[in-house]
C-alpha cells in the first residue's frame, strides 16, 4: 500500500529541487520514453524515473514538459543550453502557416535580400506551407507563388530616401494576421516593421524569428552622426533579445552580434547561402551586352560591379584602382543614392553606368564581364558575389564582412581572390594576375561555377523550415514555461493537492 499526503508531496518536491546538488553521479545513458534527443533527456537526470512515464505520450507535449522541468532545476545555463534537434519527420511533413514581415519590399526594392526572400517564399509554397507576407506598399503584387501579400503604408527613410519604411501595425494588418493564425512569425531586421512584427507576435502568442540582413551600425557613420551607433546597438539588442531565434547570413555577422552581446549564442543561427544557378549561368554571355557594357570596346578587359550604388559600398576606391589599370574598362550595373556622385568621380574615364537591369539582361551583364570587382567592406553576405561566380566570372573582393564565407581561405586563388581591405597595391596586383593570364582567369571562372552549383535555395529553405523554426518554437515554449512558473507556484499554494491513497 502506498499513501501520499500533502507533506509527502512537499518532500518529493524538495528532493527534486535539491537533487542537482547530490554527490551521486548521473545515471548512465538509457532510452527515455520520449522522442527528443538524449542530450535533452540526460540533462533531466534529477527527475525521478518513475515520473517519466506519467508524461504525455504526445511528442510535442513531452518536449514542452521536459523543457519546463529543465528550467525548474536551474541546472543548465541558458547561454549554453541548446534545444534538441527537432527533426521530427511527422511534424515537418505537416503544412505550416508562416507570416513574413519584410522591409523594404523584396518585390519592388532591389537589394541583397530580394532574391533570398523571393526564393524562400517560393520554396515554402512548394513544400506545401501557407505563407502571408507583410511588406511596404509600393509595387506589391496581389500574390507571389500563391502567397498572400499585404502592403503596408510606408514612408521614406529620413537618411536614405529610396528606402521605404513601415510600422505595419494598423488594425487591418493585425486582424489579417490574427485570422491567418500563424504557427510562426518571421521578420527581417533591423528596421521599423520589425517592431510591428514583435508586437503582433506578443499579442497573438506566436514564436518570433528575426533575420538580420543590414549591418546598420557600420552604415550610420557614413550617412549620419557617429554618436548614433551606440543607440542603434541598444535597439538591435532590445529587438533580438525579444525574439526566439536570430538568423544571420554569414559567420562574420554572427561574430559581430556575439561580440556586441546582442543575444544568447545558442539563439543565433546561420541562414545558409544559396544561388539560382540556372538564372546565373555562363551560357548568358552575350556579345551585344558586352558591347553595351564596354561602349563598343569589346576587345578591352572589362571589370564589372553589380549592386546598389551607396556610399557605404566603398565604390570611390575603384577610381584609384582604375587609375592604375590603363586600357581596362569598368561597368556599373545598378542604381542608388550615390550614383550621381559616382558618375562625377568617373567622368572622362572608361566607365559605363547602365542603371538597374533585371531578368535576362542582368544574367547577360554578369556573364559578359571578365572579372567581378567587389570593394565593399560592409556586406552581410554578398549575394552578388555568388551570382557572379555562378555566371562563371571570377571575383576579386575585399576580405571583409560576409565575403570570406563565400570565398574561404582554402579556396582563395582557386575559385576567386580576396585582397586586404583598402590596400590599393594588393587589389591592383590581384587584378593584374588575372588580366595578364586568360588561361588562369577562365579556369578560375569554371571552378567558381562548379563551386556555386553546390548551393541551392531549396536546401537552405528546408533547413530553416525543419530545423531553425523548430528551435525557435522550442525556445518560445521554454520562455513561456518560465513566465508561467510564478502562476503555477501560486496555484499550488492556493489549491493544494488532496491526499491520495492507493490500496
């Protein structure tokens, strides 16, 4: 006969709380009656074995209860605790409802993350997920691969007029998201719209993922006052500590966020790179496009740069490079607030400014150059570098930001070349190595193309959906259990369990 009274329950609770300090070693590895990884279960060695079969048999409930017990123990430091690898085939096969908040619009504003989000939405839809996208209102289509798009009224950024911003917190948007009933909210950061996404996620009690795409603290001194850098870091910390998971496009940005203590290390994850190797391909090399880019001087070596023309891109450095390379031409493909100033800098030089190119014209522009030149030191990843390499064009780029993630040390000189940021002599010598030897340059272009064929958007999207989103949900449940602890403690004191007698 077993008799359990209120005092017995209290003693059991007492023994559970003190067991982490017990001198006895933890039990050896053994299978637990749940579907989470052993690493999580083993951290719960203080839980009496007899209590485990009492857990819900549903895998998700088991994970939630086990995570709650982990917090009660206080045994695991949050900075070090990692969620179990929730690669649950049954869970991942079910369609999800995903709300994306993207600012500025990946459909109207040309930027590095445009292709990333467009391919992300497309692949989520192909995986059977329901997707709703909230973004700035200008140039937003009705739908994109079956995803519903909601335009939010926007206003120009005070320091960068071509960047539209929006809070996305109108009653219309809140009600639309509430009716959609998302499983997870994913917002681009930093910006204004991410605040709206944060508020809506808290109102609806939905896990929140933020993906960091623009390294604003680096841009601030070039566009406005340097003293704003510290407040900007404070804003970034506030946002990302409120999120359940942070995605970054490169290891370099991850290191910067960790150095600034933006959020816990276990909550920063990499959004794997990808490239559309069909749209960007050497087959698009075009004599007509080369004539356009070189002003008819097709026989001369042609350097190309594709991207937004902003002061933070260090494009004035290219003027000094071109002064050292007589007989070489350069073409700038893209637009931006720095274009007028840049045209003045390159006045009278062998340079062409095409403005923005899209679709097949952009593919031809990439493939028709000889070398892609990337002087920017502030790229979070550098998707244009991926696209150039996929087009079979070797890249000479500054060893800074996220670029070394694309061209790691072991591949330097094989797929592309990096130079010391700001070092004119190093940059010019690297360019001359390729311009003086067509055989080496063409072989490097082929190797770059072969390397880029390994990266596809479908695999990157699948990892976010099946692994990173699951981790965000786990962290969200853990945080929710922490918030409920005082209420549960109070409820136990008010509504004490009656005596239970087994005969």
